[in-house]
C-alpha cells in the first residue's frame, strides 16, 4: 500500500498518541519507518543541488546567431531595429541584450558601422 504525503503526516501525528504495542496491531508501518521517511523528506527539501544559478537564463545560441546574421545582412540596422524585427518574429529579447551580443561580437552601432563595400553593393 502506498501512502500519500498527507497520509504520512497523519500517521506521524497518530504515532505520538497511540502506545507502541497497539500501533503495531493497527498500522503496517512502525514509528521508525515514519521517522526515516521524515528524515529523507527533510534531506530532499534542503538539497540545493537542483537549484539553478541566480540571474537571467542565457540567450539561446540560435537567437544569437540570428542577431549576428541580421546585423551582417543589414549593415544599416542598429540594435533597436533588430529588436523590432525579432519582436515581430515572436522572439522576446531586450534591446539591451541585442546591443550586448553585437558589442561582444565586435559589431559597432549602426550609424558608425560602415556601409556595404562596392563589391557587396554591385553583387546584391
């Protein structure tokens, strides 16, 4: 028989009210079993190994690649224009995050970015 957490709590409360010899006749578990389960529950609750790092989750690599590709394909677009296009495509990302991604990649702001070269202009 499997006990739910609420059942186990109820049994733990009853274990203090009923003498040990009568307890063994009525219930299939001993107080030691209940105490062991309680210890495991407390140990699982205070286990921090599954907690994530604090802060905002990292931006997906596919989104970073898309941002860098948009910046390369459209040299006149700045981080705000790229943000608008990504929002229109359904990606939720802040304009400042786009600016940080472009800055880390060595791509400057749009007005200071050089336009297409003659070769790029003529082949387009």
